[in-house]
C-alpha cells in the first residue's frame, strides 16, 4: 500500500514537471528553429554576413542579463507566494514588475544605443563589416522596452504556472520574424510556388534586414505579453496603483541582483571570449557562430525544464514541504541526465548535416563538426548544471552560484582561451576545449553545493 502511494506521488510530481515544462520546451524549440532559419538565411549571403550577426550574439546575452535577472527575482518571490497561497502578495509583486520593466527597458535601451557605434571596434571585428554590425545591433536594441516586457512579464506568468501563454506569444513573434526576413534580407527575385514562377518582393538589406525583422517581432511580442499579464487573474495589475513597494522590491532585488551580476559578468566574459575568437579570422568565427547556433537546439530540454524546476521548487519552499522539494530535485536530475545523454549522442552523430543547413563552405563545416562533437560529450553535465541553476534560482539561492559562475567564466574559460589564442597560438579546437572546461567546472561546483544542502532554506529553518 505504501509503495503504491509512493508510486502515485512520483507520478504526480512527474506530471507536474511535464505540464510546466512542455510549453517552455516547445517555446525554446520554436525560438531555436527561428534562429536556425535566421542563420541559414544570412549564411546564404556569405561568411561576412554570418560574422555580422554573430558579433551581436554574445553582447545580446549581456544586454538581456539584467532583464532575465529581475525576471528570476520576481519568479522566486511569486512562486513562493503561490506555494503559500498568498495571492494578494502575488498581485502586488506583479505591479512592481511593471515598474521594473519600464525602468529596465528604457535604461538598457538607451545604454545599448549609445555603445552601438563603437561595439564592433571593441569586439575586434574586421573593418569591412563594422558598419553593418553596428547598425544590426542598434536596430535589435531599439525596441528594448518591448524586450523587457517579453522577458520579465513572461517570468511572472510562468511563476503562477502559466507557461502556455509565453509560448503562444513566442510563436507569433517567430512567424512574424520569418516572414519579415524573407522581405528584408533578400533582393526582389523569382521563386517557385507549386511549379509556377512568382515574383517575390525584397529590400535586399542583407544582415541588417534580419535585424529589422527581429526588431518588429520584439515590438509585437512585448505588446502581446503585456496584454497577457493584464488578463491573468493572479497577476493582473488592473485597478492597482502603480507605485514602488519596498517590501516587495527588496526581496526580489535581493534574489535578482546576484543573478544580474552573474549574468553580466558571465556575458561580459562571453563578449571577451568572442573577441578572442574573432582574432582567429572570419572563417573560424563563422564556424564558431554557426556551431553555437546548432548546439543551442540540443540543450533546449534543459532550459525547457529549468523553468519548471524554478517554479516547483519555489512552490515547495512556500508550502514548507521538505519531502516534495527533495523528491522533485532528485527526479529532475535523473530526467535531465537521460534526456541530455540522448541529445548529446544525436549532436555527435549528425553534426556535419546540421552545419550544412547554415553554410555550404566546406572549411566552416569541417571546423564546426569537430567542435560540436567535442561539446556533445559534455551535454549531460551541462544539463545538470542548467537544472540545478533553476532550482537554486527558484528557492532564492543566488549569491554563491554567482561566485561560482564568476570563477568558472573568467578563471577558466576567458583566461585559458587568452593563453590558447595569444600565447600558444592554438585554433578553434582549443577554444572550444576551454568552453567545455568552463561547463564542467561550474557543473561540478553546483553538484557539490546541491549535495551539501546549503541551498535549501527549509533545512536552515529546521536546523
């Protein structure tokens, strides 16, 4: 009887994880599919265009860092309040998220537009693509207020268990992005539809055209996500006074600030890392950028389950349910190990075919195949890292993980890459070896912290 009850409990946990994870998983898959389409469209123009778009990838992670951090702060607070059934606090936190969205969106937007003219110089990109790279970055950062709404309001909705709405918003954004890419990237041309030649209008803006399509999709996504927030019965700010509340903002900032610092330090590390890779030449940087795009699809399951892990861990903390928290974390780790082992095996086997989607340049494919097969071996460790990060974020344990991320990024990835490129004059294979070392180091530190139990506030309360 006890075993049957235990089986039912595990089944209930498993279904709770799947229910929250599948919309986020599908959302991540769709976003990656669009990135694939973007990269494939731009890649058809040539390596210069790929490098133009690739330059902004690492900087975009840096730009989004503070926004994601505040989203995590609100997610931790709201998910705990939902677990404790404090619905009034949930709504009050949502009101504060509106203020933070506006402040962060405008502040980050102004800053990114100011640095866009000099960014390509800082990144060390070749002079012939600097103008397009600068313009592309400025265009995708212009609607930063809307990007802020997508990220922060999306986190608020997921915290109350609504993962479907952010998914649907992203579907709309992706469709718009693909359609506009066809119009803005290429010149007017003849295409075949059902065996007939049809004239397809196009502006022929190349990589800059891809930026225009992305910017418009951000605007639409921000508007839709704001509407969704106001329609949700738990978090709708409708009828509430939009004014700062210190008692809500302080705990959200206390959780979010270390995450913001971690994201910014890590992403700044990505920027420095990317600038070191640009020193290897356009072909190597194109192979690096495309390989990163391909790899993203294979850690989608991790990020799909990360939101579920953060929300459910926060709920368990709010309900003060130690048994549920322990069972949940154990199940999440087992699930991600199985999934990411399969994912890594597929990446290893089909690396050349996937790279050929984005480029026909044999040198780029050859370089990319080796580095993807290198990283495929470390995918299970990376999956565990992602899940543990979600659990730590959900329970509000963000300070120590910040220090771990800082050390692994700058002490391992950036420092070793600098030595490999500038001292030992090694190539892209060594650079990706440094990336893998970073993930293994950070994953190991997270696993040690998990088993020590220092992240669990319920243990501290009991102690």
